[in-house]
């Protein structure tokens, strides 16, 4: 079942002004690209890129009727329906193979973004760049990219209106890098983000560490079964390795 994300989207935005989050996504689109924006409530992103002459062609895909109608009226109002094609459908089913060279999926959870990519894998034929903006669980996407030979080439973490967002940019890779323990932490934190360690990154992971410590505290109150012992060890391992990264 497809659930509408609980994150509010589209507030204070229009075709000339995007949120800091969506503007950062837009900045990763190549000039004259052919894009698909999947989950394109109001079609703000393709409208902005079209009005600013940044793209040649766009598909704005929406599964839910309300956002689909909003996207249709936005594109109609701007008179850009020759370039931005609003289509109703689930995930990548709204595009054909080779139709676009960029796929953008923003403002959803990492699990849903991964499901959309996995279900529509054959539609990625001809796609050169993925721009993905998970609200949570970015690690799921990094794991999917790695397993499917997409190379992560940029990452951004930013804070806007008290929320922290990650943006992942990937291009076709060769899948020649083996998994190691080091990779496990990189997949969780983001290889570029853990190197840069900006204030949003530190804030996010300090907050995660605090919630893991609360979980650990609950395990400590519980009866020590083998299962609880293993889970406790796992949480301690996580806390120690992430604390080490942010304090380095
Ligand atoms: N991409 C915009 C942004 O980042 O501001 C809108 C984000 S909004 C929170 C998520 C949108 O994705 C909603 O309009 C929702 O209807 C749509 N959506 C959720 N699941 C989808 C799916 N499987 N296929 C297409 N659209 C989907």
C-alpha cells in the first residue's frame, strides 16, 4: 500500500523559489537534462528547472490524486506542459526506458525510495544520474546503490526548519569495491558526509546516539537473555563507532 509521506512538502515554494532542500537537489541537475521527478507534489522542482531554462524535458510522476492535480494545475498555469509532462502512476512506471537521463526522488523515506528504485529497475536503462533525497534511512539507499552498481558521487546533509535532510547523488558505477567493516560505517553515515562532518551531520548523529543510549538503558533493565545480550552488544558497537567518528 502506498502511504503519503507525513512530511509537509511544498510550503512557501513556487516556480521561482524553492526550499533550501529542493534548491540543493536542483543544483545537481545537469544543464539540458531530461529528468523524471518521482513524487512531484505541485511539480515545484521540474517547474523551477523549466522556468529557469535548466532542462529540456521532464516527467513529473505522482501516485496520489491530490498532488497529481496540484502538479497538473501548476504546469498548466505556467504554460509549460510542452516540456513538463505530468503523469499519474506508481514510482518509475510513469517513464519508459531511455526516456530520461536523470531520476529524482525527494522528500520520502529511504525505504520507499529504495522500493521505487528496485521495483522500477528496468526503467533505469538510459538513466545516468540519480538524485535521491531521503528524509530518513539514507543507509538503505546507499546499500541499494552499491548492490546495483551505482556509484555515490556526492552527498549533502543540511538543516532546514529544524529538520535534517540528506541528498545522495549517484552515477553508474562498476561495483568493484568489496564490502568491508569500514564500508558498513560508510553506508550508515555516508562516506562524504563522515569526512566533511558539518554541523548538521554532528547534530543528527548526536541525536541518534542519544536515542541508542535510551534503547541501551531499556535493554539494561530487561532480563538478560541471549537475544538481549546480542542486541546490547550491537547497540554498544554502534554507539562506540559513531562516537569515534564525530569526536575525531
Ligand atoms: N518531491 C517533493 C518534495 O521533495 O518536496 C514532494 C515530496 S512529498 C513529501 C512526497 C510525494 O511523493 C507525495 O506527493 C506523494 O504522493 C508522492 N509519492 C509517494 N509514494 C509515491 C510513489 N510510489 N510513486 C509516486 N509518488 C509517490
